[in-house]
C-alpha cells in the first residue's frame, strides 16, 4: 500500500469491497481514483485501479449482451467473519457447507456441480460466521467473481478429497491456480489484504472423506506435503471432525467478542462487538462511534482485568468475552 492515502480514499475502498453489483464496484473505483493523491508513489495503484475498471466494464458489456436480466451480485458480508470454501472438483465443499450451516447447496456425485456461490451462516457459541461455497478451482473453469470472493474473504477452507489417490496433486493444482491470481494460501504468519496486489490468506486444510477406504494412508501423505496448514480430517458422512470446526474457524479468524454495558445497567450480551485480536478499549469505542472514541476518558472492565469493574485506560488490550463500560 503506498503511503499518503487519505481517509477519503479508504472510505471509497470500503465501498468497493462492500459493493454488490459491477456498476457499484466501478463507481467506487472511480471515486478511489478521484480522491487519491496523485504522485509517483501512487502510480502503480492508479494503474491497477484503471485496469480493474476496464476489466469490469468489459464484464458489464458481456452481461448486457447476454440479455442483462440476470445480473451478477456479489455476496453480502454478514456475521463476524467471511470464510470461503475452496478446492478441487467433487471434494465435498458443498457437503461441508451443508454440514456446518442451514444452507442447502447442490451436492452431487459428479464434478462441477456448483456454478454459483452459496452463502450460509455457521453458529459458533453466540455469534455467526458466514461460510461461502464456491465452484471448484479448476483450470479453465474459474469465474472472475470466484477469485474476487477469495481475495476478499477472511479465511479459506481448502477442501481435499481423501477418497482419491490424486489428493495431493489436486490440492496442489488449486494452490497453483490461486498463485497465478496473486493469492497465496498460508497456514501461519501474517495475512496480507492488499486491494489489488498480492494477498496472503490464512487457510485451514480440510481433509474430507476421511471415511473412505485408504483415507488413513492418504492423510499421512497429506500431512507430509501440506504440513504448513492446520489439517482437520472430516467426513460429512460420519460427521467426524465437523463438530470441532466452528471453534477452529473462530480461532483462525483471530477475532474477539466484546460486550458493552452502560453504567448502572446489566451488559448487553446479545450483540458483541467483533474486533481483531490485539484491539484496545479505544478501538472498541471507535467501532461504536468516532466521536464517542474522542470523548472517551476511561473504561471499566469485567473479564480479563484483575478484578470486576476495574478501571482501565484507553490503550488497554481487550480479550475475548470482556465486558466494557465506557466513561466519557
Ligand atoms: N464418502 C464420502 N463422500 C462424501 C463426503 N463428502 C461429500 N461426499 C460426496 O462427494 C460427492 C461430491 O460432494 P459435493 O459436496 O457436491 O462436492 P463439491 O466439492 O461441492 O463438488 P463441486 O461443486 O462439483 O466441485 C457427493 O457424492 C457427496 O455425497 C464424505 O465425507 N465422505
Ligand atoms: Mg459443490
């Protein structure tokens, strides 16, 4: 990210990420260009934005030529995080979505059965996390929006198929297709969420069809090849491994839940603020309102502090499940 980008630019970038239609995306990109400081340091970004605009305009033209009735809509972000299901054809991505959420994607015994994205909401304790089923990542069959969804998500579930001897090669092929599109899957280490440049996405490898004959042996090989990822053997037939997935997904999202309370009132335990690990009292206040954060003097805390109701300062680092009472 070049330096000197203004808050207006980041507002426009937020609009771009949240846009659901191609027109909205183009409008947000134009705004990004308009408000961006123009200097040597932003040349590359300007070029990337222009290239994206012309690509989207081309898609828009194709849509219109095709009749323009069924317009493509990007999924709306919902819940505490967005997780995408990625993998070779027929590995069980849609089955995993069906097992984790109330969604009813098409599950079929032939490959390439999924052609659209299907979102579902997974419950983890008191929050919901959005899981998005996608078509397989297979050379020559990859949709532009499928790549955009992966670029924008918070976590990848890479689903492999332990019932086939080619499980390692099939997963490798998916990783390479993503690499060609500047998406690197990482097991640990730092996420990179550049808007157009290379991104690095935290990934959990789901070794699915663990019930199949020979799956044990293949799992061992998988662990040798893809040791950098957390590997969870699952079966959507026996449900093995699936019950632990919500908590593993929550952990890998690296987010915390923070509940708020007003002085003299019980805390609101229904709708926690979702913040990244490492967030402070001030970050929590900002999430509520910028003004509120400015006026914040101190907070009282229930949870991670030494004693209930302890006074903490603005830069106190919050923990999952803390309850905060703001004083302004
Ligand atoms: N034995 C076994 N079969 C499974 C498991 N999970 C899925 N299947 C079967 O594998 C086939 C493919 O499942 P899907 O969920 O449609 O796979 P997909 O990855 O979404 O497939 P595409 O969308 O075509 O890429 C179906 O016949 C499923 O019933 C599993 O854990 N064990
Ligand atoms: Mg599918």
